[in-house]
């Protein structure tokens, strides 16, 4: 049985929206579970179609879960620096208290931008890596409308994005991430990531060609010839940052 820290921090930031997203919005957004801390994560997320729900379903019976923080602000303008720093500060504080852990699973969006923080996911992962050290596996599930920064690639052990748009496969991709991470936790595999920039920006529906065939091909290649997972990041065009 492994001790696994789980947490999530979501926001899809449109840098051209003039209204910021503050801490109170994360704490009380009506159409999603409220900001959940510690054991509240295990009570509020099971049975829902979030990546964290998939993690909990996969791991709760077999592993010792250390729940951190989970919150989602949906989509909107820049996250305020106060909201970002408070939520990350609490997540990292809880991770520090939970140490030692054998792995960390994070559910994020991949297109969060805060005041003073262009690439929030890379910043968050840098804090996580500072706490857990270089050898603890850190797995991240991202929305496919993400901008994958250099820091995210450096500090995550495994990144798995949704494969489908519309997003009908969120729990399935959490399963994929768990499968790859389980090998890393047990020492059976040593995941190595690489990224290729297609130099394309767009909104590509996977329900029709040519994207349907492309995604099917990706899935057929996984698990063969040393390939553990393949993901495509479509990017989020409304992120006014260098990573876009």
C-alpha cells in the first residue's frame, strides 16, 4: 500500500475577460463542489465526473490517500494573486504535513493564469517538487485545452490530458494516469516525457474527422514499444502568455 497525496486546482483563464476571479469565487462557485480541504475532498468528489473523482475511485481501496485541497473556478478572467497564493499555499502546506508520501496525483486544467503568474501549473509543480524531492513520482491530469510549459514538463513525472472534445473521458484519463503512475511507484517503469510542438492553435472536435482518426491512432499506440501514454494538447488560445 502506497501513501499518495491527491489534490486539484482548476481554472481556464481567458486573459481578455476584464473581470478577475477571486478567492470567494473558488470558495463558493455554485455549479461545482466548493473548495474542499483534507477529508472534505474524499467526501465531496466521489461519483462526479472530475479527474479527482477518478483518482479516488482508483486508489481509495488499495492505497493510503492524503487529500490536500481541491477547487475549481471554472472559466473566467485572471485569477487574483490573493486567490492563487492562498490556495497554493494551503495545498503545499498540507502536502508538507502529509510527508513522507510515495506519490502525488494532481488534477489541474493547464490554462490557469494569475496576476503575476503566467504559467500557474508550472509554478504549482515547482512548489510540489520542492517539498517531495526529485524522486517521488508526480502525476498530473490536464484538460486538453492546456498550455504545457517547460516547468510542467520538468517537474511532472507523467502528464495525461483528456483525449476527447467534448470532454466525455475525464475519469477514463484518470485511470490511464493511475496505470502509468502505478508502474512508476512500484519501480517497474521509469517514465520519460517528451513534447513536440505542432505549431497549431485551434479548437478541434474529436467527434469528427480528421481528429477522430488521429485520437484513435494515439490510443492504439499506447502500451506498445515502450510507449506508456500519448496525449495531445490543443492549447487554450485565450491565454495571452508566452506558453501559448
